[in-house]
C-alpha cells in the first residue's frame, strides 16, 4: 500500500479537496471554501495546510465566528444542500461563537462542516489559554457544547482517526435523511502530528445526492388516502427545494387539481401566479391559506417538519377527521401527528404518486374555492403595500416596493423579527427559488451574514437582505466582508426603534412596553444609530431615505451600484400585516394586571382548538 506522510491538518485539507459532487451534470467541488478566523488553536497547523492548498480550496477571512458560520449556512441554503462550506475557528470563545450558527444549520437541516481547535490531548500545559476546565471530567472542553446542535461530532485524538471520521462526517451531511452540520475537534498537538496515510484516502471521490424511493406499502396506503380525498391540500416545505422538485410540484398540482400552500422554508417552490397557488400558511401566513387548511380532509405534507408557525400550534386543521400524508426523507418528520409516512425523496415520490393516481383529480369546486381565497389574499396584501404619504412607512410597504419591482434574478433574504411575517405574505414569487427566510431557528443576525453566503453561492443573482435595526446591531460586520471580497448586496435596514415585533407580542399578551423599544429600556441618554454612516464606514454605499417613494428611487440606484448598497428607512413600530393564526405562548395564569389575565383566558380558549398529536 502506497502511503504519504502528512500532518493531521494537511491530511484533513487534502481529503476535503478530493471530495467532488455532480451538480446539473457537472462535476464540482463538494467543499468550495473555508470560512476562517485564525487563532492559536488553528493557525499554526490547519492554517499552514490551507495555505499549501490555496489553489485548490479558497479560504475566506471572517470578521466574527458566528457571522462567518452563518454565511456558510446561507451558502448551503442557496446551493440547495449540494455544496458544503467549512467554518473554522480557534479554541475557546472562537469555537463557542460558532455554536449558534451550528444551531441554525441543525434546525434548518443544512450541511456545514465545523472545524474548531481544541486543547492538547497530552494535557501537559493545562490549562492553556482559553481553556475551560471541567473539574469532574478533564476530557470535556468547550467544544462539547456542539454536541446538541450537530448531526455528527468527533474529536480527533490520533491522526489515523481521520480515516474513519471524515467519510462518516461527509456521509452524514450528504444523506437527505440526516443532513445537517458536522463538527470535528482538532486538538493542537494532534493537528501537528504526522502519519503515513494511504494515498488512496486522497483519491477523488465523486458524490451524488441520494434519492430514496418510497416503500411499496407506504406508497399504496398514501395513494388510497389521496384517492378518497374530497378536499386535498398540499403543504410544501423546504424539502421541495432540496429535492429540486419545483417543476414536479407545479405539474402534480395541475394534473390532480390540488391547491398548494407553502411554509416559510418552502416559499418560492411555486410561482405566485400558478393557478393552484394558495398562499403562505400558518402564523406568518394568510387567512386564505388557513381557511383552506381548516376545510381540507387530506393534507399532503411535502418535505416539511410541521413546526408551530406552519400549523398555528396545531389549531388550523379544525377538521378532526383530516388525514395527513407525510413525504419526507427523515422518518422522524414523516410520522408526525399520526401522518401516514412515505419516507422518500419528494421529487421521485410526486412522480410515483402521479403515475398511480392517473386521471384522478379533486373537484373543480374545491380549486375554485382556493382561487377565490387567494384572490382575497392578494387584494389584502396589495392594499397594505399601497403607498400612503400621510403615514409613516410600514414593513408591508417596504416589502411591496421590492415585490413590485422584482426581477427574475432577485433573491430576497431575511430572518427574525417582523420581516418573516411581512415577507412571507408580501413577497409573491415571480421566479422560483427566490426566497430565504431563516425561521427554523429565527436567528437574529443571519440577515447580513447569510446574505453574504448566498451571494457567494449565486454571484449572478441580486441578493436583497431585509434587516431590522435590532438584528443590524447584533451582527453587521459582514457588510465589510461583502465589500472586501466584492460580493455586492442590497441591504434594506428598517429602523423602528428597537425590538418592535416583540414589543407587539408583549403588549398583545397583556404586558406593558418594557425593555424592547430603546425608548422603553430605562436609558438615560436616548441616542439613535445612524445606520447609513455606520455602513458607509465599512466601505458600502449607503443612504437614508425619507419615504416609500424615496425607497423606490434608492432601490433603482442600488441595483446599479458596483458594491454593497445599504438603504436605511425609518418605519412604523406599530403597523403589521394581520391574519395568520393562533400561536401558543406562555401567558401568566396569575398577575396584578387584568390585561394579562384576559390574555391568558384567550390563550387557553385558543388551545381548545389544538389537534392533539396522539
């Protein structure tokens, strides 16, 4: 057996370079780059190895470990899980900074490879700089904090361990059923150790994404339920995107006359102009979609994990006889709430469903009802988005500007706060795969970093990020990253004076404004940030606009800009898109405020509509 002597770090990088994947018939790099901030735990060995391979794998310098890892998440989402970015940090705080981003990737089922430095295995110099000592177990380091938020975790304690660990990590990230982040801990001494690795370990490996087919029994049971349906409804989730099943979804809906509603993750799987598109469903959805959910007798759940914002905390399916068919590569998701599981790839399953359903269709009356409902939804959103010079700009109006001027290559992106509800309703897809809202983990700070990663993945597209002032303050340094590397973004910052959407929740549940808006936070010196000047100091083109008309003109300028362009607009903290559905939150059962007691009674009344998961 031929061998090559390499350090652990060199072998790891050489293995990553050798991994390939087929995308649209072309062979591409599985790991196109590494996002890294170097420190004493990864610069002297892994940094050297990356430098030696810089012609084969690009290293991107981050500004903040969480931010660069969120960019890796945004990249994976934009690439539809077909390529994987690496995120690397030193030990201690650098590693822990990445844990939140790992949580995002974990919840959203997206592949990212995390490489963090670690303490010495031989422990002689303990405690080393940045080491957190566990009194009861000296083998525990801060890197153990990744264990709850990754699909695969390992600490390399000997170079030859890579021979087993790396293939397992890659397999886990590429399997649609287990897809999510992987973590490899790299102790400083082990990174530098050498070993005679088999040369075969570094031979190119060409991967393909698995497309598991349905079990015949599961398939036949699902077909039986679908054929008996009078009012079937499709809920399309993120799995439609990851299966690349957009065309099959559109064709299936037409062939069998089934209305389609979408989750936040599944948005833009279907064009808003499709005759059977019925709008966004759930808490951040619209009344029309939720009305259909209430009437449906069979729900075909495609690639969705049915989180509470999709199901209205399981209240929108008011027909107790409604049956669910769960199509998902993960059995854990496919069986939720007594669903008949079809554990399989969405695209291939839709083909098999269509073949077995043959000429079966739902009634014209059902699809006409869906069309009438969605017409109401469009009229409502158009009304909210209409310009009104007499009022302060609203989020709905801001989204409306971008929606009305949408171009085929636009890709809009947001995350937490008020924008998920506003964009989920107000962005009506004119092109497929044009939307990313990180709402599985609802991670503030994803908006700008995730947009940077998306632009890396899709340099030919116009990436437009919507961010509130609260999220901007949490994480904004990747504006600088985007300028440094020429990844032009359009960033729309809506300043409503704090965490306005949480203030709304606080007040709506009987509380008083407290510690959410800046003005309600007990401050002694009320100062507001000039976000345009701040962004400009990082090299972006930036401007403040005073109105929706000004936003329209600024957006046109931003499209022509040669680098990241930031547009700042003050918006109302009190005007929101209504509709949606019940959402369960914890409201006190005892309080000195009668408003809280009343809110609790309303919450408990809403809970009586919940579909139990027995």
